[in-house]
C-alpha cells in the first residue's frame, strides 16, 4: 500500500465477540487520516462491528468483547487508562437512522459542546452551532428555525443535523454507519458531496452496503466477509483489480 | 347468494366475492362484540355509581331541630339525659315515664344534646334554646326512608314517635342542612355524629408517607435496572432474578403485605398499631413493584438510538440516561406511579392486618396517632345494619371516589404538561 497520508488508526489482531458468536476475527488494518475509508461486505460480515471498534461503542453492548490492539495516533485506545467517554469526544459517529434528540435544532447541536464545556459564553456557543451546521450543509435551511423541534425536519435534514451534532464537539474522526440507507437519492447525493468536503479536515470511516457509493466517495476500501478482512486497498485498485477471488465475486454481484 | 354477481360484470370471481362477504361479516360481528362489551361495562359502571349515589348522596345533608327546652332547676337531677327527656316531654305536653323518656331521647342526637346541656348547666332554670341534629332514625324518617304505613312492629319508630316528629316538622322546627360533621367529625357510635375526619386525614398521611418512600426508591430502582445493572454473566443473572421477583411481588396478595407489616414494623421494630406511619410503610411496599414495573416499561419504550447518540457524543452513561431517557419516559413513569398511589389509597386488607380497623374517635394530629383510612372506614360502616350507617358508608365511597378522581386528574394534567414541554 502506497501511503502519503499519516496513519490514524492501526488495528492488530482485532476480534469482536458478541457472547459466544464471533463477529470479527483477527483483523489487521491501517486507516489513513484525512481520507475516506469505506467498509463494504455482505450483511453480517462484521463491518459495523469493526466501525464500532474505533469509538468503543461495542463497550455499550452488554455481552460484547473486543480483543487485539487498536491504536489511534499511536495510543492504545483499549488501554485501561483510556476513558471511552473522552475517546468518543474525539471520534464522532453518525448512525444508520438519524436519531435527533426530541429538542430544538439548536439544542441538538449545542448538546455536545455543553457536555464537554467547549463554549463558555452564549455567543461562543452560537458560533459553534452555526459553524457545525454550516459544515454539515444545513445552516441555510434551518437558520430561521433553530428553535423548532428537530424531529420535525425531513429525514435527510435530520441526518445532516446529527452530523452537525457530532461535528460540534470538534472530533478528529467521523464514523458513519450506513448513513444514506434511509435517505432518498437527492439527500444521498447531498450527503456524499458533504463527505467529499469534510475529508479535508477529518478522518472518515464509512460503512456502506452500496458498492457504487463506496466507489464514488472513498479513497480506500476494505472488503470484509464472514468476520474477516479479505482485502484492503485503494478504492480504485480494489474495484478494478481485486486480489482476492471473493472480492471479485462480491463486487461483480455474484453474491451478497 | 344469488346468481346476480355472475350476470353482472364483476371485478372479482364469484368465489372471491363470497369470501369477501364472509370477511365483511366477521368484521361486522367483531364490531358488534366490541360495542356490546363497551356498553356492558359502561352500564355496570353507571349502575354502580347510581346505586352508590342513590344511597349515599342523602348523607351529605342532615336534619337539625330547634328545641326550646324548659329545663327547670327543681326537676334537675345530675342525670343530663333525664333532664333532657323531661324537658322534651314538657315541650310535647306529655307525662314523662320511663318508656316515654326512652322514646323521646331516641328522637334527637341524645349525646349531642346532653353535651349542649352540660355546657349550659349554669343557665338551668331559664328556657334554653338548642339546635341539635335529630337522631339517625328521625333523620331517616324525615328523608322519607321510614314507611309509616307499615305495622309498628316492623319499624323502629313507634306511632307516638312519628307523631312527635310530625309535630316538629309542622311547627317548622326542623331544618335540613349540609352535613358538615361528615367531614370534620371523627368516627362515633352515633351515626348522626359520625364523620370521616380521622379516615380522610389517615388516608392522606398514609398515601403521603407511602409515596414519599416508594416513589424515589421505585423510580430509582427502575432507572438502575434499565440503564446500569449488569446484563451479562452472574451479575446479569442476578439482575434478571431481581426483575422476576419484583414482578412476583406485584402479584402478592395485599393482605400478605399487611402480615409482613405486622411482623416487621409492629413486632420487630415495636411501632404502635393503628398508626398511619405503619400503614404508609406497608403500602409503600405494596406500591413499590407497581412503580418499578410501570417505570421500567416507560424507560424501555425510549429508543436506544437516543442514548447511543448521546454516548457517541461523549456523554457518560449517567448523562445519556438522565438527559435523554428519563425526560422522555417521565410522563409515563409519572402516570404509572400515580396509578400505584391511587391503588394504595383504595387498599384495605393490609391496613386491617396492622390494626387500622380500630374504632378511632379522635382526629389524628400526627402519623403516630391512631387513625383509620377511608376504605377501612367504609368497611367498618358497611358492617352495621342501620340505614343511617349504610347511607354513610355510601357517602364515604363517594368521598373516596372523588379523591381518586382528583388524583387521576392531577396525573393527567401533569402528564400533558410534561409531554407538551417535551415536544417543545
């Protein structure tokens, strides 16, 4: 793998178990910074489990167990002295279905900065909310309705709102778990354009079930199958010249 | 079915049409069953309320009589009852013998009248003007519940007594008033003086004590079980065992809680019998599982995606639960809790076990004074045969229902307000 960008995450022998069943098995992966990395594969291949390794959201699932070593910027994020709460302040996440808090648009975005004490004054908080909404491409649509309840937005707007919400705490990394699966094609196109913009600032890791989407927006793609990382390469190479026969079968639509 | 659908142009085959008819018929039948059951339950409820109102409403008024008593000093004895009877006999112009005295005393609330006489003892000799409640029998007669046409042996008022009562009424000495005593008097052996003060205060104290104990503990336990308790391994097994047992606790008959209260609070901790403190403690135990179960259900209904989102933003588990889960679940938790409190208000059996069935003639001043509770008072009064007690028992039921309606009303208002704040 030819790399000009620094490595953000490096995982070694990462395995995830849910109770007795194994979701991810001995994955070694290096994810570059300021880049879009797509995780693809058939349902149940472990791509969401891998994504949740990076912000330790697997810890939330009661019977999940993660083994192996994961370093972010060289620091072992599973070390006993690392607080997952602080890790998650640096690694934002956007879920498959947007889940805005049943509060106003403004409160949704302001929640994270308030949690972490990022804004001392109201003016600073206002600024942070505006900047986050701008980065998520939502400002122009909601600037006059900041006090309206967030669940009243369209699904596409909600998804950009939760993106703005995670941008507000100024993370290094944004994890996206099939962010476009509940969006219509126009909203999806907007989101993809947004990802393209955001990757100049953030390390983005995106799980997607759409190979076309992975090909369009990602710089690197990882193909997972039955809990194993089959192939990880630059997107162009993986899609045009896959090294593994299973990758080829998947991207040509023979299974999955 | 005729051949008609065959002949007409149809969008569906004959068999399809027939099946459709059967489906429609099934639906219509189900609608009818539903309506019938709704009508049946409304009728049952209406009948219940009507019968209670028919017997009970008259207890909210009572007849009082103005008496001009000529209590002569020379006829005075130490016996107030005898002086009262003689004065009454004088009023009607009859010769007083023992039988007449007995019948006269049964016309007014003798205890109330003798109390008034004793208070005015130094004024004896002058004509004394007293306004006292009539006796329960006389009250029933004035309310038209005594059939004077029946043979004298089948009623509790003699012909002579009825004649006297009619004379009072003719001379407009009798007045029907609102029965204030029903709310300010404690229990009494005389129905016309018996009131619900002890029972109402006792119930209020019991429910407040039970609520103050069970609400924070129950809601706290539900939040802990939902968001913080271990879910896997031995800890998870313990959690599940705990939850099963809380559900079982909700199904334990109420009287068993009374037994527990008797054994623990009275026998081990040495608290007194019949006091609202013990009643509150027992009913707190009774309410606890109801509150936990209702709050658990409310918390479980909140989508995990909200807490997950909060966690992914770097909220601690406590922040995620208290900022996002609890506010959304609050209206439903509140409703469940208030239903638990309403249940506690109507609970009788455990209070019987801890001696709250005692005959209490004083209004309690603190949770450590003997008291009764509304449902227990209803139980006590409904055990007496006289019409006046039946009337008062029904009146007490009306009071209990009114209190319950107020509590439920408050619950609804609070819930609406919380929900409106949530939807912002």
